[in-house]
C-alpha cells in the first residue's frame, strides 16, 4: 500500500530586472521540502507548476510504502 502527500508552494513575482528571481528564491525552499520528506521515507514522484496573475504555484507529489 502507498501513502501520498502533496506539498504546494506559492511564490509571488516582484518588480525586478532579474527575470529568474522566483527560481532563485524558491530553490532553497523546495530543496528543504525534498530533504524533509526524504527523511520521512517519501520519494518525489511528480511535480507541476502553474502561474496565475503574479503568483507561481509549485506542486510536489510524494509517495512512500506503508
């Protein structure tokens, strides 16, 4: 049997000349979530991202055997 978890992270765009500011800011947070779930026996099985207005939504899908 599998157990599933979904982690959603939201980042907002800001006025800047750095077009990659969301990726730079989100990478540390996403890595922390990956490490946290890995310590609890989960593995990342899928990801998704979407934008809406000034926000970017990242979805991380995890699973583990129970």
